[in-house]
C-alpha cells in the first residue's frame, strides 16, 4: 500500500505540474500588473481592518484564519525537507513561489468574494462557489467541495496531529496516544462553537505564536549575525548553480522549493479561499489584497526564519532523493523538525526541543482549526445542492476528530504522502478554474484601483462592471457614503452566458 501511495503522489507531483505553478503565477503577476507590489501599502492597511457583522468576520480575523491554515508544519518540517532534498537553493525558489503565489492568491480570493453567498446567516464562499457560479459546472463544484472535506478534513489533518505527537514525544516523553486525545478534546471545544468561535480563537492565537517564533529566531540569528551575508550568498548561488557544492542540484532546488513552498502557503490550491470569502468587506479586491499579504507572511517571513536558523547554524544535510549525500553536517538526522530544534539548541542549549514542541503545537493546532472550517464550508455547499440528508454536520465533526486522533499514531511518511496527494488534487482543479475565471478578478482589481485614485472607499457594483451571477452583491451591499449603495434590493433580471441553478437556504431551486 505504501508503494502505491508513493507512486500516486509522484504522478500528481510531476515536473510539469510543478513548473505549471510558476507559469500560472507569472501569468497572474503580469495580468494584474504586479498587484503584489503595487498595492503593498493597501495590503498592510486592509489587513488590520476589524469591521465585522453577525454574518461575516473582519479582515483581521480572516487573515488570522488564513495564516492559521498556512502557518503549520510546512513552515518547519517542510523547509528542512526542501533544504535536505534540494539544497540551500530551494529556499530561493520558495521565495519565488511566494512572490508568484501572492498574485495567484489575489485572484482566487477575489473570485471567492465576488461569488460568495449568505447561507444559514453566515457568509460562505470559496472554490466550489465560483466554479458553479462563474463556470456553471455544478457537478465539478460538488466534487471539489467533497475533495476539500477529504483533503483538508482528513488527509492534511493527519499531518498536523502527527507532527505535534512526534514533537511532544521527543521533547517531553508524552505518548502519541495521549497527545491525540488532548488534541481531539481541544479541537472539539472550538469547532462546536461555529465560525465565530474559530475566528476569535485564531485571532488570539496566531499573533502570539508568530511573535514568539520570531523572538527565538532573532536570538539565534543575532548570535550568528556575521554569517547572515554568507547565508544569503549560499542561497542565491545554490539556486542559480554557481556554488561548487550544489551546482548539480538546480533541478532539485526548483522542484522541492516550489513543492514545499506551495505546501506551506497553498496559494492556488483553492484551499485558502474559504476564509477570505467569509470576510465583511465593501469590495472583493480588498480581501484579495489581504490574503496576498498572508502569502508573504507565511513564506518570506516565517519560512525564511526557519531556513536561516537551520543554515546559519549548519544543522542540515543535503542528499537529493536517490543520490549520495552532498553535505552531512548532522549525520543520521532525518529531515524535519529536528533540524530546527538543533539550530535553536546551538545557541540556547536544552531549549530547542521544548520550544519547537510548543511552537509546533500552536502552529499545527491553528492549522487544524482552519482545516475544519474549510471542510465545514465544503459540506455546507454540498448540503445546499444535494440536501441535508447527504450527511450532517455532526457526522463531519466526528469523522474529523477521529482522523485527528489516528493521525497522531500513524507513520510520518504515510501522513505526509497522503497530505501531498490531497493538496495536489485540489490544485489541479482550482488552477484550471481560476485561469478560466480570471477576467472578473481583473475587472474587480481595475475598479478598485480607479475608485482609490478618485479618493473613494471602494464599493463593488457587479452590474455596472458587467460581472454576472454575483448574486450576493446584487441583493446585499455594505453601507457606504452613497445612500443608493447601502440598501438591500432585488437583483435586476439579466442575461446569463450559462444556465445555472440558484438555491435558497433550504436547498430548493429558486430560479434557472
């Protein structure tokens, strides 16, 4: 079975798929005229907006949920794996992936906002919603929603609980079974409280965990401050093949840098669209910009912090898959959290293991909360299309909690491979969807820019822009200084390019 899982993962993560990420990211970068650079100031400003409502969450809560999902074991174990299999140059390609992925994230989250819905009193949206409303492919939308439940709720959830269990065992001698029980209980206390409780929990935890991680990073880097320029040189020279030791690893550096960068920030997978759709904003581009910022925070800041600690302390090996070791600074150490632990211990002896265990607990637990929210939104979409008899919220919660527990006791290699399969499968579908649906996102970006230049707080009017099927924005619009824009109103009749079904909260078809 393990051989089949490994083979299937290799089929999904082929070289064409990996380079396709970079090409699509480049396309969106050019199509948006470098949105990830032009609107940096707006990204910072919008990130800290705290306006919410009974139906939606604030931009700060949305980015906290997104960072809770993006910042996890990939930022620690994933970075170490990329360096081991691709050399220091893999870090450079993680940076490139984040730069391109920031534009991709803008497009997918803006689409999620454009085509979101109000369901059971809460804002819901994400990849299934824009596949259905934008492309008219309801069956594919339902399949993606189901894939979200399987990938995020089960397969990727395994990785997080597995990583926490292993780190707690190593640091404190706590048995994985005990860790699994604790994680299951803690997660159940939050997820039975709904999206508001999840958002509030993450809004509290995420800033704390990020600040603590950077404080320890600062200590390690300060102790080796004279070596920082050399680490930069090593990363760049390894990435372009001019370093003598790593000159033959360019292909591995690109492949593993892109793959682990994608696993960490997940821009383009479609899995990071759900939180953005739940945000209370007056214009879809606002949340698109906020989520673009979360990609930078995840990879350029947190992944870079991990990479610099590992490289500057020399606590790494380099051995491409199936090849001989190029560097063996820590013989016998398997790539993963231990590299970061050793890096911290090199400056703060005896502190690395407990610090890493606690950091991973926060990182992975917040990721698990976000994974649950995505799964719940996927189920809400399916229930609205197929009826609530498909299966209920209680069954989803129970299934996820079971996987949280079992993930703590399965092998790490199995957990990671299954997670790669789940995330890669989502990306195939989502990348196709956002390439075909790019136009509405680009129109929204242009409209946002024009309103900003006119000194306005941008408000979205899909009818004026010729964007169809944005039914939420047609019937319900945030308050603005223009009295005509703050009222609920009946959506005007309009022609549609595709025949779509629309549903009320009970799941009944209301018009075609």
